[in-house]
């Protein structure tokens, strides 16, 4: 699961538009941003095997970012921090928290069993990655549905289509790049590419958001 995670951000933004888009975009990948950082630091472990279907990633150790209790903690921490920082309504904080948690649920759908249920185990994952075409279809389908809801909501608020089309187009490019360029195997390149990609996506989300009025819409 890569850009499919942004379905969580766009759905949240469609339902509760009072938080800025970039905050939802950050929230839905918060666990992977932390993962990239801890991979670089050598705290969490991953490697790649290009013979694997769907995703080349072997995620052998990631209790701090991808265990179920860690996901719950990240959800509360990110939501609380953004509510305080951006002075958001509580309901927006709730949806930011849900966007963080959606990451774990979508990872659960596609990962081979590598997500610790408690701290280091038992590890779970439904393994949709083993069916690469189906996995891509699910990911794109979720993104299309949430993207349509978000674009419709923007239309209701009187905004043009250009920003929505631009952001969704950017996500499609992001999805295609790894298919053309295989993942690097060393943790620093892997983690660095992940963090850089997710932060650039936040920046793009910031720029596609209309900011004509004080209301965050
Ligand atoms: Zn993840």
C-alpha cells in the first residue's frame, strides 16, 4: 500500500474539511514517516527482495511504528499535536486520529504478516501484496472513491477542479515511479526516500488547498 493510504486522508477531508488537507496527508502517512526515520537510525529493520510479488519489502522489525498499540499511540499523539498547533476543532482532531489509524488497517490488508499485534508479535497481515494486480486495483479503487468524494466536497464549497485533479495526478505519478525504478536495498536510501516522498506530498497538499478565506476549506 502506497498512495492508497491517501484515500484515508481524502475521505477524512471530505467528511470534516476544517483541518487543512496537508494535516490529513501527514496523518495518513505518519506511521511510515516515523518508520523511515527509525529505519535510517537503525532502530527498525527492513530489506528488499525483488523476487517477491507486489512489494519487494521485507519488514522484519517495526514495533515502534507498525505494531497495533504503536498505531493507537501515534494516532493520539499526532491528533493532539495538530489540534494544539493548528487550533483545530475536536472533531477535526478525531478525523486526523482516524486518518493515522487508517494507515494500519490498510497495511493490514496488503502486508504479508509483518504487523505486530502487540509489541513484537504475533504478526498479522492479509497479504494482498501476493496478488499484485488485485492489490493495485484495491489501492486505486479506494483512492478513486475517496478522491471523488473530496473533489465533490470541494465543488460544493465553490472551488474549481484544478487543485483536485493536480493532487490526484501527482499521486498517480508517485504510484508509477516505484514500478519503473526498483527500491534501493539499504536502510538509509529506503528510509530517506520514504520520508522525502511523504513530506513532498504534504507540501503539494498545502499548495493545492484554496486559501482565499480564513475558513480552512
Ligand atoms: Zn506502513
